C-alpha cells in the first residue's frame, strides 16, 4: 500500500493523521471552509472515515440510517444501522466532537431491500441485497440528506477508490483486493460519484484500525460483520419464510436432463443454483447440483456439474460509469469470484439489456446475481443476470 509508507506499522500521530486525511477527501482548499457528511454505520470503517474527516478541520456531520424497528434493533449485534451499532456511531461522534443525526428508514428499507430479497428467492433467483441497499437507502437517500445539509461531499467507509479521469471521476477497485467492495457499487451513477468520497480505498484494514485507535475510538477493535445485515444468523430461508410463507410450499426435485422425479423438496426458498448439499436424494451415479429453479411449478431442477457451465449471460437493468473502453473487459459474476475475460454485445447503461459471453465455460453464474464489468481496475458498469446460456447448449 502506498499509504503504509506514511507511518508504517506505528500509530499515526495527530499531525500524520491530519496530513493523511487532507488528501483523501478530494476537496478544494481551504478544508476548514468545507462541510463533510459521513455515513456512519457504527462499524470501524465508517468511524475511521469520521475521524479522518474531523482531522481535516472541515465541519463534519455524521448521519446514521436506522433500518430496523427500535425494539427489534435493541441489543442486536453484527448488523449495521441497528441497535448497538447506532449507539456506537453516536459514541464515536461524541468522541470526535461532531454532530450526529439518526434517521428512521425502516419502512423504505423493508420495501426496497428486505421484501425484494424475499421476492427474488420466491422467484427462484439468488439476490444481492447489499447492491439494492446501495442503490436505494445508502446512496440515493443519504445523498439527498447530505445535500440538504449543505455538504460538499458524502463520505462512506466502502473499500473502493474514486479516481480523477479524463471524462470525470472514475470508480476503481480498492488497493487491497481482499477488501475490495466495487462489485457492490457498480450501479453508482456518475452524478452520485461526483459527490461521493471513499477515503479508505487506498488503505489496508490494519491501517484503518490504527487510525480509529489513534483517534481514541473504542470501535477500533470491533469485529467485522460477516452476514447480510438483516440475516445475522445466515438463515436466509427464515427471513423469507417470515415475509413470504408461501415459499415453504413443497414440490418435486426433477432431473434436468431425464425429467425423472428424484424426490421432494421443502420449498424453493431453501435452494440456489449451484447448491449440492441438502438435496437429500441418494442412490445417484454421480453428484448432483441444483441447475435451475422452476418457481411457478415449484420444481427444483438438478443435474451433473457440467450443466452449470455457462457460455453467456443476459444482463438487464444495466448501468455504466464513464465511456466504454477499447481495452478488453473482464467481469465478476458473484462477489467472491475473480474477474474473467468477457465480450459484450449490446448497449450498456440506461437500464438496457446486453449479453456477456465467456471465452471458456464459467461456473456459478446464477440469475439474480450481478455481473460487474471492469476495464483493468476501473468499474465500467454492469447489470442483473437475467438468464444464462449453458456451455453444452452453445455447443
């Protein structure tokens, strides 16, 4: 990391912290005349951003969205924007001497994110609620609040980089590949990117924790959340069942090639494309995987792994950041996947549909996930995977 040379493994002094912070917010001088709004979730990342913002000398306002009912949120751990995390955000703001506001966003979050998550599972798709949250409550709504507060920018704790390009600000992968969150932010618009700042994009997590510790923040050692915020126990089916109980309706498990009924399932919400465990069908000559879900017929389709090989995917609701490059494109088809080469057919952006094609079969491509396109480290855009073409069908 380039920033590591500023203070190595040592705790940054107040002077070093101020010097580091000054260049991270990409604002015109004098910074003392600027107002920075920081999205504060109560975790170490957003808290470190607040500390960096305060170190610039600018006026800083922390904003937290309460995304859960107060009773349900009280004492809840491991989920941003709820219960203990809101109290942590307020304590950080008090420590830094900055204003802090909490806005009740439970209704919008439930309709825009949680219910859509349940509906996607019910339709046999594999949703990515974090992208929906960024497209709605996190960026659209927070940006509007920040502008109403007269801010010069909205800063968040995401690990991505905002880079000045010849055609305006560009969104780039984080310097630390293990922390990169660009996959979840591909739908950021150019207008939003003009106002957003991501001070942590060039830092390692260890540096971020040292920054929080140097500012005297108790959250410096707070563990990272490992689950979707509204599914802290990792039980997706329980969340869907509570919202859409019809998802528990049983049905048939059918071989995708032979059409033979191999067993019964306990509801399509328990299955995703690529799943192998939990099928509870024995006596087969080879391992079987979920290859598709026919939600209207309540059927789970299974087959050998070769049926999961994908040659192309149709993506819908596409968005684009900046011009399409002449250089080759790569794509990530799930958050933990490595980018792979692709060719693009069709327009990208303004919600249009397009097709991405893989030179060699790709696995783990599931409807409902996002396909994010890159030119090197730059995020070009992406869209929602709607349908796929198997490599066997492509010949």
